[in-house]
C-alpha cells in the first residue's frame, strides 16, 4: 500500500494510487447477476479526469462543495475523486432521505454542485421546495436521453478534453462534510479534514490491510463513514478492488460472494441476521446424519480456533459453507449498530470471523476494532493505533461516558460553534455513549447518554428529526424520545422511539387521535417510526425561546412512571 | 393481462404463503412491516418472489417508501 505519511490530502493519495496500481482492477459494478462495468485504476483515471476538467471549466473552485446523492456505484467514486482532484469538499448525503430532507441539507451545506441519480433527482423536482434549490450545477446520472432535467446536466455528457490542474490541499483543509443527523431540527454537519481521513486509513489498514487481489463487497451506503473508508479510500490506496452490487436483494448478495470471491464485506446487523437466518434454515433442512456431522465439525472448529482464527483450517473443516461465501472470505466487518453477540459467535464458529468495532461520524470511521486475538463477541474491541479513549465519571462498575482524543476527530460541526463547544471539550470528543474497559483493554458498550437510537440497519435516528411528521396533531403538545433516554438501561439493542403526548384540559384520548398518530407514523420510513406512546399530565418544561427542555422532561417522566406505561401503537 | 384487483389479490396470496400467515389476516392497506413483522430485507425477499411470479423487474428504489400491498401492487401493475 501507499505510505500515507507522504500525502497531505486524499486527492494526492488517490492520484498516486491510480498511477501505482494502474493495471489492477479497482471497480466492478454488477446489476443483480449481470456485470455492467469493470475498471482498472488506469480506466478509472481516464473517466474521472475529463469530469474534473469539466468542473474546472465550470468555475468550480477549491473549497467549493459538491453533494453526492447516489446509491453505491462506480459514478459515486469517480465523482468523488474528480472533486478531490479539483480541491473541492465532498458532502455525501444519505440517498434514503426524503426529497425535502435532501433539499434541506443541500441548502445547509451550501453545495455548489450536486451529483445525483436520476430517480432521486426526479423525486426532488416534484418536491414543493424544489424552486428554492441553490445548487449551481447539477449532474444527473443515468437520465434517459432527451428528458427534461430542469437545467441539470447528464453526468455522462459532462466531460471536457484536456488535462485538469491538480489542486493540492493541506492536512487541515476540509475534505468532507458528513451529516450525522439533523434533518428535522439542527443539522449536524461533521466537518472532517484530510488529516482525519488519512490518519483513519493508516490506523485501520495497520490492523486490517488490503492488497491487490482483495475484493471488498460494498453494501453499506457509500455516504456512510464506514463504506467511504473501507469501500473506497482504504482499498484504493492499497490497490484492492471494490465490488458494487446495485441491489440489496439477499439472493444476489449471496450470489455476489461466490461470483466475485469476496475477501471482506462490511455489514449492518440486519443483513448479518438475514444471512444467519438463511444458513440456519439450510442447516435445519439437512438429513439428521448430515446435521450431526456438521455440528461436530462446527464444534471442532470452535475448539481449534479458540485463541485465534485459522481460516485455512476452517475452510477444510467446513468447506461447503465457505464455498457458499466464495471460498476466499477472510472476515465480515461490522459496526455502526449493536450486534447480537450470539450472531457474531454463530459466524465465528463457522470459521468466518466477525470484526466488530465502534465509531461515530464525528470521529471518522472507527475508534475500536476487535483484533481477533482472540475473538470476543462481548466487546467492540480495542482502541485503534493513535486513538485515546477515556471513561468519564465512571460509576462503581467502571461505566461512564466514552470520550475520544484522536487525529481522526472532526474539526467542528458546520455553522454550529455552540454545539461544537458542547461536544469537543479540551480536545476530547464526548461521544454520548456509555462504556467501560474490561481487564484486557477491550471496550464494552452499555447504552447511551444521548437522546437517539441506532437501528439494526445502522441508522442513527434522532427524535427531533422525526417530530415534524406530527406537526398539527390535535393535542396541547408532544415530543418524541428514545425510550433509553427516559429510562436509562445499561445495555444496547431493541431500541425504540416513543411519543409523549400532553392532552388539552378535558381532552380524552380518542380513537381518532390514535388513528391520526398511526397514519402519520406510517408516512415515516419503517426504521424511523415510533413504537409507542405515553400520555403525560403536566406541561412540558420549556426555555425562554419555547424550546422543550428535553432532558428535564425525560427525567420527570422517568421518575414518575416506568416503561410499562408505554402503550404500543 | 390481469386487472389491478387481480394483481393485488395474487400479491396477498403470495405474501401469505411466503411468510406463512393466514391469507385472511392480510388486507390491501395493511402496513406490511407491521402486519408481517418483517424488516426491509425480508421485504426485498418478497419482492424477488413477486418479480419471478409476475415476470417483471423492479429496481430496489421503487420500493422506497412503499409499506402497503396496494401501492406495491400498483408498482407491479404498471410493468405488466
């Protein structure tokens, strides 16, 4: 891999990688079981530079921001490289947000350029807020020829001949603005520097290196910090290959493992559990003698790999299972959400290590990772090289808030000095997560201090972001909370949101009100929905500017009633 | 070509069989995430079954925001 200490910015490191590994395949893109594209590093450069040149010719200046709203595909990475080549700042947005949310974050980030897939652009064009879009240049991928794009360009046509000028950036310059939340209330745009990314890449590849020949299956959205690092920057600076599958259909994901002999993949709990369910169903279908044989092979593998993984041995003992994953899989990487230890253990016992980690957008990609020496399903691993972690105000069990000091910690929140001051104190990032170190130096997580949940799909959901869907509800006031925030518990998983209702005087909880709440709830994507409600009989405490004092309200409710008061919606 | 109502009915039959729930428990405007207790990946599994049955192909993004059988049926119907 490249020696990243030699580079001051992502653009320079990527540029060197494209030259150094020119003949290696860097990208494969498949639509279901049909391969659509295969690019070498040299091909990638040939496609990206005309785009960079066209951007330069369109008065794209260093520091100008480019938002990308796309599913995982080659044009995501090509566009990102062209932006870095021109010295620009990337704003990766979650393609699963609604058109209104996209428009809101485009306005907040002040993006000058937008790269967007056709179906997403079409949805934005139909949004009532579309007229106020301030983005100057919009590049739409895969738009049918002759379609009215409301002044946008077709990405495929936006290219110019001639070598663009490479713009070098310094380590402290901004590389990306990544939104960790805040579409409903207060957008949290994490401003991450080139140094943040270069340091993160160095520390991750020190433990889990890539090399030419490695094939990484990119399933998590590339706008997510994990895939941006391990599905783009990491593999590229090592000459490895990224496989994009343009569907998340489980059957095609399983097929891709085999077809492309995948080495690594990052997954959220929902996908890993889906794979587990599929495997368990297959095991259950086996004749009893085969099942007995399989169980004994699994037990033997578990005994022989107790201290560390031995992939070669596991492939011998459990060949059929490993062939089902392509035969070259080294590990499944997971993070971003709570993973059931039993699921991780299930895969480890089959000889497929699950590398569990912990991180947050504000601190780059990962802060801790399991080093598999030995595998531990009950922790999120040890701090990566260069990462200092502290437990603040530990209780009698050693559990307290996790704080981080690292070169991977973001510079600040975009346009929010107040929130930045609350979050980064004396150079330490306060994560809002509760944890402790066990005796071998592994971090164990026990819940959150902050009012948010993380879904099995790896989505961080902040209650304030979904409250607007209940605007106009015929009650005196309402607020959405994470259940854990009201009734703290020292464990993760099974997190849910609930609606706190304060009715008008003499108002009764009518069926029609509940039906209205349910109907509004259904307008939210499934992972953002509230699970229940509670009726509260006091006015909400508010600030002078009438904002709800959420912490005080949560404490009042938590003291007055327990969580059995929550009614399922 | 089947009518929209026939398509909807077939989808309900297939969903009931796929997730092993009684057909009478499903109705067109049900929120299938809730009625069937499934996640978005399991929904994609169902979609694959429906595609094979109706011999159509729907991109994943077509399912974004769809949470009831009637809307799902309309997405399939326009491709028949």
